[in-house]
């Protein structure tokens, strides 16, 4: 690693952590907390059916979380550049593939009674992401970008809100993992 990269890493770490945080003293990367297994999920969620649903939902949730992040990045770029040429077809295609794959798994997802509402939240997040994705190919130089970007932004906001409502720490469905952040390091 170059001296410049080391300096950037140091500045980023110091800017995130308190001066007395033990995370600054560590040299090794912090391992990610393992996701709860089926037995832990049964204990935490109260039934085998709900635990099976949660395990099946993890990859869907993760894909939707990534799609929302990718769409947010594309939207920021669109807003800043105020151009439609920014859209790299490959990025949109990759995002669309992830979204399509998640949709197929949502269709196969069995949601027993207590988690039916949860599945509805996942479906709604997927639907709102799809609305944003379907708008990108329709953008043209004749498009009123302000109005279109506002609509896309509202759909993205709805997708994020629905996925946030579907979050469950017990099931390992979290939008952002703050397990190693200073706010949770006990200092």
C-alpha cells in the first residue's frame, strides 16, 4: 500500500472512531458477526416455519438492499450531472438482473401467517425498485429530468422504507451493520 493510501486509511479511521476506541488499537480486520443459524432463529422467532422463512428471505433481502444502494448511486450521479448519458448500460443491466432474480425468489417464498405482512413489505420494496429500473431506459433528452428524477427518487424512498420495515435484527435482516461502530463498542 502506498504512503498516500495509508494516510487516507488512517484519516478515515480516526475520523470515524473516538480517540480512545479499542478499534484503533486493532491491527487485524474485525470479523463479521455470523448470521444466526436455524436453531437460533427458531429460538428467536418462535417457530420452525418462521425460521425457515427468515433463512429463505436472507438472500432476497440482501439483493434488494444492494439494488436500492445501486439505484441510489445511479440517481445521485443523474442528479449531479443532470444528464441521461451517465447511465452505463452494464450497471443498469447488472442491477436489473439482481432485481429479477430476487423477484423469482420472492415468488417462490412461502410466508406462513405470522410473516405474511413481512413478505408484503419485501414485495413492495421489490415493486418500487422495479419502477425505478423501468424508468432508466425511458429517459431521453426530451424528458423533463427534474420531474422524472423526483418521481424516481420517491419510488426509491418507498423501496427503502419498505425494506427498512422488513428489517429484523433477530433474523439477520439488517440494512446496515453497526456491530463494529463506535456507537456499539461500549465506550
